[in-house]
C-alpha cells in the first residue's frame, strides 16, 4: 500500500490513514519548507572548518550542502535546528544561534 500524499492536511477518516512502516513517497521533504519551526539555527564558521564532512551524514534533513567534496552553508529552508551537527563537529566549526 502506498499513501496518497495529496491528501496531507485534508480531513480524512481513519480508514484512509497510511498503514505503519510505509514510506509515503520519496523526496517529499522538498515540498515542505520546515525551517521556520526552530528558535535556534546552526551557524557555520568556515575559518574553523577542516572539511572533514563528519557533520553531513548525521543531519536528519540533509541540510548541509556539499559541492565537490567541500561543505557549504546550511539549507535553512529545511533545517529544524536539532543541533546534531554541532555535536558531530570536532573542530567547533558549527554553533547554535538564536533566529534573528
């Protein structure tokens, strides 16, 4: 069974809900900007970064952009500010700051 993601946000009966452990569709997070959910956001301090890329695989929302094996800024449109990347960085190149 696959879910009809076009019904998200629509009142439906319990019979129309997605059964457990089923992926509704691939790449759907691109359609849902969730960056405004957080009061804190990670800040990238490029001068401290050693390009080890240890922060990239731990981001649950794939918000750390990488081009040619070099990390870039955060995708704040989808970043929820969980702070996992801060804990993963051994060089202190990521800090959490309040949203301005």
